[in-house]
C-alpha cells in the first residue's frame, strides 16, 4: 500500500463526506429545482438567490471531491481490476 492504512482510510472517509456535501449543494442549487413550490418560496429569499447563483462552483467542488476520493481509494485499497 502506498499510504499508511489508517490515515488513508480516514482521508477517504472524509472525502466521502465531502462528496455528500457537494451532492447536496449541487442538488439544492439546481436549476431544475426551480418551478417546484418549495423552491419558488426559497427563491424569494435573498440568501437562497446568492446560494443559487453559485451553482457552477458547487459542481467544481463536487468533481474535485469525487476525483480525490477515487484517487485515495485506489491508493489505500488498491486497484480492484
């Protein structure tokens, strides 16, 4: 193994949590969500419009998190193929 096992597992676990956070950020700022009753009420709030306008940045965060998570998983657990 390239990394010390316990350190690698912890990093992989934390990156998995960041994947979930990124997923929620992308989902709740999604352009497709607008049109639903809850989203229409939220869009009237100033803080949600600011959150909504950063949707593209949430994608970058999510992709980077998934990529790092994948790399660390391969380094810790090895290639399954």
